[in-house]
C-alpha cells in the first residue's frame, strides 16, 4: 500500500505544472523556457501550412490558375522549403517528447458552396487581382504531405484568422490541461498573430517558434515583449534534457510576458 501511495505522489509531482517563478501584481506568471514548453502542458499548433499556400501546385504559386492543380507535381515552394524542413524536425521532436500536436486549416467555402469568411477577413485583398479560395475537402485545403497530421492528431478547420474563433480548440486544450500553445506555420502577420492574440484572453501562453513561422521580421519585432519567442533548437534542447532526466543545469530562456 505504501509503495502505491509513493507512486501516486510521484505521479502528481511529474504531472503537476512547474511552479511559476515570477509574480506580477500577485499573479503567478510562467517565465522560464522550461515552464513555457513543458511537454505535459504544451501543444504545438501548425497554422495553415496548406497545399494552396505552400505547394508549387497551390493557387499562390501555380502559374496558370485556369488549370486545375495536379497533386502529383507537388513540391514545397522555395519560399517555404527551409521552414518546412525545420518544422518537420520540430514536430518529430515534439511527438518524441510526448507533446500534443494539432493543426489549423483555413477554409473559405464549405462543401455546399457557402462562403464562410466575412468582409473584414478579406478586406486586405480588396484591391487584389486574384484572391485565394480554399474549399472544404479539396486537396488545396489540406496540410502538405511533408507535415501531414499523424493518426489521432486534431485538425481544426476555421474560417477566421484566429484558430480559436468558433472552433472547439479551446475546449480540446482545456480538456488536456494545456496551458502553452507553441505556434508554427503561416502567415506570421495574419493567422499566427491572430491565434496568439486569441490565446491570451483564454488563459494560454502563446509561444512563437521563430524559425517555424514564415520569416516576417516586421511582425516578429512587433511580437517582441508581447509573447515568448524561442527558436526550435532551444525548445528541442529543453525537451531532450527533460527526456534524459537532466534537471541539474536547466536552460534559461527569455522572459515570457511583459
């Protein structure tokens, strides 16, 4: 009986959140990289890495849009090739560390031909000669095969920039006791930023994985001081140390909130 009690107490220790080291106005604030990427309470969200955007056969890159996309000719566009390689390695490391992985895919039109977006969402495209339209269930709307979800991983389909808006993402994360959302994907100034902003009022810490989002330096600078930001190698190093049980020399990160 005593052994069972000890095992139970040890389980509580390992599964309970790391104690926040920072107090702001009497409120505990997660502050270190270990707290902010803790595998038990974190999720990696892949935002909008869809064929329509990232593939050479997608609408953004296909030279002749009057011709239907041919998935057999798919390649990752040069703009996203480095990001995709880094993100693939990051997702492999997350899964190995037991970190939850989820996907968000932007859908403009449902299977019945009903537009799901609103005017403000497409205002920035008001003067564009061409505007993308991802239709539910099509190849273009799906995440590229290089980063495809594994069995059992969640795919959120959204029609706003913020992946939390009118989806079950919040309910899902709360059910899993998630407190940190590690954001990757595209576009940094659009859906990544909007999802980060949507996370905060719901009580999540949005962590920007800087080399796993598209390199929009202007937006990354804007995020400085607003959200925690780390490179994928920094985060993977913490996960590796945790897996090895090396807690004697923790890696310290930037302050997570201001």
